[in-house]
């Protein structure tokens, strides 16, 4: 599309939603993205930039003057503006901030003062807060007089004299009520308040659990400082839920727009750690070299024992990591969960053990080998089930992300135990 | 808490949000859940039931009379009522439907007529639609007169004479405008319409991409038949993103409230499939029994080659499966993605190959063995990288869920190729 005819490209793209234009830019090859963006001109506005993948955006705005970036930032909600400039290096960021007008600068600087991935970064400052004594009619008149208050809001917060939220009111309640009703009578007092330093993952879980559309953010003294809206949380919910699969498999961030060297590095670290644990497991095999020299078929079968343990461990791990991430697994049902996984491991281990024992008997016709094989599979399946549930729970209790580190421990155990159980039993019982 | 003193339990629980009461029930042991629910009495209302995990809810309402279930269903939005009764067997479902009043029954029956996991099941029928010629003032008066229209709504749809949506209007726009403005001038004409038979995963992606709060659902003739709101979609976004990790590791649904036998069955099927492919890979080892008898240390090292390939393959797989699920990987960037993964695999393979060659030389002091070991690792890493990206893409193109079946294919390839490359090279070059 982009072969010189910039005019035609603009005509084609102009009816698209900013999110679609962002997609289009992401799908363009990295080395032609700048040219595509230039051809599209002012169709690539602040909204498109805020929809872009972080790496792609940083790439595109890297060439812009601070004044241009500031121009985009001024058009956006505080949270989107912060997301746009938070990854810049300090000097560039300062240059952009200097180019902003004082009000926008103050808002963004204050957001940047909160930790990354906290509610303070996520929230927007523009919101509607009214005192309790107002009536519906007064609120509507106030909104009509201040029509430029903020872009999108779905709920109004009711605050006391200290600007502390005492309740909230959905816009639909206001619209379906006579003008004379007092806000104090219309509002709901039970509300989910978000502390400004709460981690965004926890914010996302609250939104999910209580089906929130927006929520008031309060500072340490309980004063209303901003609001988080569901459209900003939806991205986090999807990311956090999708992250576990990437972490569990050691794929780092897994962002396909990440510079390739960062990806290589993230994955390599994981692979080297796994290489170390694989060496450890292999050293167990070394203990039984004599047995393997006598029965070479053991070499073929031992990989099945350790591999099946790894598969069963990964199943349990995936379930437990998800249950921990979604707060479904808490201290009150930990014991039940362990019991459940133990029973599943025993059942599956017994079934697989029987299957492999019968299968290998038919294949090799050796009863002793078949029994050793089946028993080793049963043992390793139980080890896998227990490790799969105990390792992530232990890590979580010690505040280590179970998704990142569990699988190294679990596969080390299933590898080592698989080799040890199978070759050990073979050394004892095979003649 | 639940030792006879039901009165006190009710006092403790009554200030809680329905979602918290639902959590409490889920965390209770399965065999005491009925007693807990009975003790809480009418605190366990329709809202609590709709927040419950499917299995836990089915368990609790299994004992109720159809009239009681119908009573709960009548209190809920159509989508929540449908979720409550869609898993019942036909006779029970019919009994509940018969106990409903005709209007609710018609709404639920019509929802049930759409396929499971489609927009038709997800949507609610209660919504506000107004004709284009109305003014803001008329809309407000209409809403005040029909205050009981629906529980929660965030946007109003503007329809033509055929009841086809022509635009939408956020409530905040209505509240910040003078009464005299015409809806036709206030509404936005660009809107995301959801076909009634669209899969819920696709609906969730639309909500995410366009940051929607609610969206109009239309039938085949383009008429407005319902609306989907973001609070119903948030659950789906989280589930769909979290599902991939469970599917990729063969853990089935991974629901910790699922009856244990269903879990055993789902995981066992996966393990048996993997047992089959592990046998296949092991049969490759059988081809080289002679070589292993001569060099027993090969048995220890071959597992490292195949295992490291498996790890690298899983990394690539996780990234590709996520990219496919989030529509980041499309036909336009497939070739680039393959190239990217190939370069990552080559870099990591070369690094790991060098590492292991040097390491094994220090350990065994045999140059030929070290070179064979390093070369096999490099080869298997490349196989893993290519399989990790080609398998899921191929499955997706053939409309097979790549998360479910990719890893079987990939690990079969890395296992087989790992054994074959390492033992084959050893047979050729080791003296």
C-alpha cells in the first residue's frame, strides 16, 4: 500500500478507529514503520500513539522533538500520557515535561511520583465529585455549566468537606430520578476504594470481582485523588492473565515487538538455568552407568519416566499458578488443594503405571523390567503432583512469583526423581 | 465459624458484597457448603448465586425446587439467569422455565436458542433505545418516567424506524448538554456492533481493542436485539487469557471446583497421548542401542539434548500462542515472525551448544564427544524454534486451537530430533 502514494494511503486509513491505525503500524515491518507513520501524517495522533505497543511507540516517538511529544501528551488523559512518557530516559522525559503547560505537567509529574504499575499511574485526575447536599437537579445544572470537565465518566463521586469519598452514583441513577432527589439519598455508600499505591494487578482483580465500571482512588489520608476506569483495567486483566503462560515457560515478556536481543537474553537466561538443572539430573544417571551398560533398553525408557513426570507436574503447576493468580487458592483451602492434587496424582500415576507395565511386558516380555517401569512411573507421578502444588504455594508464601520460578524446581525434581526411581529400582531388581 | 451459631454467622456475613459471600461459599469444603448456605438463609440470594463458580452453583441449586430457582432467575439480568440454568439437564431446565412468568421465560428461551459462548447468551435484553428525532430533554423526561427500565446502563442507543442502531450516546454526554440538543447531533455514528452469533472470545477482543463500556447486539437483519456490557466481558477476557496456559499444559479446564473425576479424566487423556509420543521418541533410542552400550555416558547426555529442545520449543510456543490469541500475529506478519524466531533459535542454539561443548570437554576430556554434544544441541534448538512457530500457525490456519494441541507435536519433534541428532552424530563420529 505504501509505495509513494501517501495521499491514497491517507484516504484508505482515515475512516479507521485509532486502535485499528495502531494495529496497522504494529503490523508494518519495523524498518518501514517510520515511513508509514510519516505518510499518514496527522492521522497518527495522540490516540493512535496511546494504543500502540510500548516498543513500537518508543521507536516512533524517539525521533520526535520534545514539543511534539508534549503536544500529544497534552491531548491525552493523564494515565495515557504517563504511559507514553514513563519509559523515556530521564533527560528526554524532562524535556517533554518542560514543554507542557504547568497544569498538565503537575498532573503527570504527580502520577510519575507513584511506583510503576500502581493505581497512581493508572488513574486519571479528571473526575466529577460533588458534595452530599446537592440535589440531582443541581448536579445536572453543574454538569451542563462545566461540560468540558472530562472526556469519559460513568459514575459521580460524592465527597465530604475533607474531599473524602462517602458514596458514588451511577449516571443512569441520576437520569432516572426527579431533579429534587438529594444526592445523599440516591448514592450508594458501599463502594470499593482503591488506595493510590495499590498494585495494578490487585486493582484489576477488584474490578473483576465486583464488576466495577470505575472506582475512586484515595491517598493515605482517605482523600479522593483520582479515578480508575474499567477500559484501562481491561488491558491489565488480559495482560496479567496471559503473562503466566509466558513466565511459566520462561519466555520473558513474550512481546513480539520487543527488540530481538532483549528476547534472546530473556530466553537464554532461562535456558541456561534449565541446562544446569538438566546436568544435575543427568549426574544421577551417571550413578547407574553399570546398570545401563548391562541393560541398554533402560536408556530408552528412563526418559519416558522423567518426561511423564514433567508433564504431570506441569499440569498441576498450571492449575495452581492460575488459582493463586486469581485468588481462588488461599490459606483456607490450601490443605484441601494439596489433598485434591495428591489424589489426582495417585489415580493418574496408578493408571499410567499399569498401562506402561502391561505395554512394556508385551514389548520386552520381561516381568521384572515391566514392574520396575510401572512402579517408577507411579512414584514419579506422585512426586510431580506434590511438587506441582507445594512448590508454587511455598514460593507465593515467600513473596516470589510462582509463575516465574516454579517450573525449574518442579522439572528438576521430576527429572531427578524419574531417573533415580527407575534406575535405582532396576539396579535392585533386574537380574 | 459455622458451628451451630447460624445467627452470629449471618451477622458476620450480612455486610459483605455478594461476590464476597460467593467466595466464602467457594472456600468452604464441598461437603459443608450446603449447611453453610442453609445457615446463611436469604443472604444467599440471586446475586450471590450468579457470582458463584459454575460447579459450586450447580451443586447448591441441585437440591432446590424449580420454583425457587425460577425465583432467583427472575431477579437476575437475562445473561446471568441464562448462565445459571444453561448447564442444567433438559428436564430440570424446562421445570424452571415453566415456573417463570411468560416475559422472563421468553427472554431466557430466546437466549438459550443462541449457541453456547455466543454474544446472544452474553447479552441482556433490557436496554434504552431512542429514536433519532428526540432531544436530550425528551430523553431525560422519558428516562424519569420509565425509571424501572433496567438496572445498569451506561450508554443509550439511537435507532431508526426499523429498530436498527444508527448511533450511540454516553450518558455523560447527555448530562453535560442543554436539553434542546437533538440526539442526532449528540450521538456518535461510528459504533462497534456485535452480531448476535459472534463468539464470546471475539466479543471480548473487540471490547478490549476499542475500550468499550457497552455495545449493541444486532441480529442478521441488523436490528437491535440486546446489549453486552463490559462487566460481563471482563470475566471472559480473564478466562480466555488464562485458559491458554491450562490448555498448553494439558490441564483441561483447570477449574479447582471441578469434580475430581472429571479432572482426572481430562489430565489422563493428555498424559496418555504424551506417553504415546514419548514411546515413539524412545523407539529412536532403540536404533542406537549398540552405541549406548559402548558409551554409557551418552544415556545421561541425550536427555539433556531432547529436554533443552523441549524448553526452547515451549518458550516459542507460549509466545506464538499468545500472539495468535490476541490477534497480534496475522497473515501479514507471519513470515516476519518465523524469521524472528529462527534468528532467536539460532543465537540461543549456538550459545548453548558452545556452553555444553566446553562444559562436557572439561568434564570428560573428549573432543569428539563435546563437538557431537554441542552440535546436537544447536540442531535441536533450531528444530524447536521452527516447530514452536510453525506448528501453532499451521493448526490455527486449519481452525484447530493451537493452545490445545501444539505442545504434543512440538515436544514429539524435539524429543525425537534430540535423540536422533545426538545418537546419530555419536554413532558416526565417536570412536
